[in-house]
């Protein structure tokens, strides 16, 4: 009888204060527009070289710019590893609310970033030489490719620091600064390309050097902003530990392996495309890459918005919130990817016209249409890879990336043996479907594991509470704890602190439309209470290393709680009480 009453009470409180995901939804919608503008500016940096040289120099120059893309990806693997590893490690530790571990991570990121920039500056030289030589290009195309490569090689070490800075700005919630830095870099690159190519007549070399100068300016501005306006470089006197460096590299490995296999894919595919399509193959590849980059503006906008939230929720062990955010993000990328795919299927000629290509053949149009079919699946795979990385499932992510994406050249080869050349582009669709199926299987496995853990413990409450319902929520938390046999002394302290924090959030903001989500984990001898809200900062000191709560009844809270932890991050209050 007691068990049935307990289940009914549990059901009543969770029905009354259902976790809605309103806080993460508001944050996603807050970040996405800014990040999409940021990505659009970044696209201007990446794709403007092809657009300018295609229109002002010619199709051979456009091919040269596209041929260099695998080199950029190969060398950029190190940037991707450190940037993504740093973002995941820092955001997760912020979710754990352990300031000492956050300092260790900051120190490790700085060390790895500097060492990697120096390594890239030297190691890229033989890599670039070998890849260009292996293409066996015609003398003219080889000359153009090297002219463009010189500027790109100068930019790579600075690009690494900027890439790490992008993720650092994301996890501290500085999305507008990130946008303006990207706009600065993209506009500088465009203006320099037009000046070097259109005025000074430097040809494709002008595009490379324009990119280099834009990268140096962006890198300098990013470092300056992070130093002056954030505490991301502030690691105190803490020295990085070996385990911190190892963790960052491990967490960045899935995205790095994806970039590496993508680079190898591009390299092999370019060689296959040149064989089956001839000189026009480089043009088709450039247009396809641009169309994906444009789609990726939206996909990466959602992923970038998820990144800090996913780390925060994972570190706080908020599995319910993480699952809700995945569903919200999946709906958004489905809309974005489907709209872009539909546009390409209806108007493929627009993308060739943008690159200065006239007299487009049916083969070129059909190739782009087939290529665009994989956009929806790659969007899902991007989100799932981020989720699994935040669950520290890096081994599976890495192995799936290496083995799954290695099937692309195989699919391409088989298709060209039995079907006309344009059907080679279906290999992208087949590969993404294969990887999506395995990622989805792994994701569902984690969901089942979480559900079993929650059901077996019957100790965790995850609720969304409106400020004017805090008193009722407090009463029901006490009732639920009593029905489940937890000490009344602990449940009263939890509920009282919850009421105080909710009341202060309203009072400090002077509005009632504040999103509050709480999670209470009861143990045999105590409880842990965490609360996220988007009210005004309630820190005594703006320095995130020494924040102290300034609620009206802080003295009372300190007496009730065994320990109090507080952070203001992503424009949210994140408090954690131990009882």
C-alpha cells in the first residue's frame, strides 16, 4: 500500500511540475541567431576565396582553391582536437561546479594551445608538399595551387588559436563577441581579396595572402578580448596536470578523427572526381562544398548553441535536461537541413552562377542534387556526436568515425562501376545513413541506461517550477520525500532553500517570467539540490573564481546547507546545495 501511495505522490508532483525544457529552449533560441550570423561570416572567410577567384580569375583558379581544402582539414585536425576537447572539458567541469578542476583545465588548455600552434607551423610544410605532389596536377594547376597554399600555410598557426578561442567564447556565453570577431575576419578577407586580386592583379596568390592577414587580425582580436573581458585565461597559480591534458585530447578525439577522415575523404574523392569528370570535377566539388558550407551555417549554429549547455547539463548529471535539449535541437536542424535541401533540388543552377560558372551542364546540376540528399543525416550525426562526447563515450565516437566514414570512397568506387559518373555523389548519402543508424543505436542505449538508473533509485526529482508556484512545489517535495522514507529534516531544508532561491530570482529581476529548473537527489543521509535560473546575477564578486551569493537570507541558507556552490555562467545562475 505504501509503495502505491509513493508512486501516486511521485506521479502527482512530476505531473504538477513537469520538466518542460523551457530554460534550454530559451537559451538555444537566444544563441542560435547570433551563432548563425557568426557562421555566415566564417563562411564568407572560407568560401569568399573561391567566389572571388572564380569570378575574377577563372575556373582553374577555382579548382586550385578547392584542391587545397583537404590540406586545410588535415592540418586543422589538431585545432579541432584541442578546441573541442577544451570546450567539452571546461563546460563539463563548470557543470560539476568544481572550481579547482576548472582552473586545472584552463591551465592545460593554454599549454596545449601554444604547443600545438608551434607544432602546426612546422609540421604542415611536409604535409602540404606531399599532398600537392601526389595530385599529379598539370603544370599550370600545380603553379596556381602552390600560389594559394603559401598564404594558407601562414594562416594555419593563427587559425588554430582562433579556433580554440571560438569554443572558449561559446562556453562562457560570449556569443555576440564571437559574431563580431567572425564578421571582422570575413569582411577583412573579402576586402583584401578584392584589393589583391582586383586591384593589384595578384591572382590566386592574393586570395591566399588575404586569408592569412585576416587570420592574423582575428587571432589577435580574439586573444585580446579573452584576456580583457573574460577569465578563461585566468588559471591562478595552478599548473596543468598530465591527466588534464590527456582528458582534453581524449574528448577532442572524436571531432578530430571526423576532421581527419573528412580530409582523407576529400583527398580521395578529389582524385576520383578528377578521373571520372575531368577538369570540370574540381568545379563541381567547389560548388558542392559551398552548398554544404551554407547548410552548415545553420547546423553548426544549433550545435554551437548546444555545446555549452550540453557540457553544463552533463556535468550536473541532469540527464532529463540533456535528453530534452537533444529533442529540441533535432527539430531545429531538421527544419534547417530540409529547407536547404529543397532549395538546392529546385534551384541548383544558382550555386554555379555564384561561382561565375556559365553554360552549366545537366551532369553538373544532377551531381549537386544527388550530393544535397545527405544534409539531413549529417545534421543528425553532428548532434549525436556532440551528445556522445559529452557522455564521455569517446571510444565509440572515434571508432565509428574512422570506420564509418572510411566507407565513402568504397561506396563511390562501387557506384561508378555500375552506374554513370554523377551517381558517385550518392556515396555521401549512403555513408551518413550508415553512421546515423549506429549513432542512433548508441544514443538509445544511453537513454535506456539513464531510465534504468532513475527508475531503480527512485530518489531523483527533476522539475520546472514557476516562481509563483514555488510554495506549492515546496510542499509537494516534502510530501514526496516523506512517502519515500527520506528524513523530514532534510526535505524541509531543501524545500525552504528552494523557496528562498526562487523568491530572490523574482525580486532581483523584478519580473515573474523567469525559467527555473531544479533537480533534487536524495540519499540515505542527505540530499543535493541544484537550481538553474535565468534571473539576474546574484554574485557578490564578478570574478567567477570568488563568487559569493548575496540573497537576502544567505545567512540562513549557509546554516541550513552543509555546503553552497555558485556560478554565474551562460547568463544563468547555477547554484548547488549539499544537505
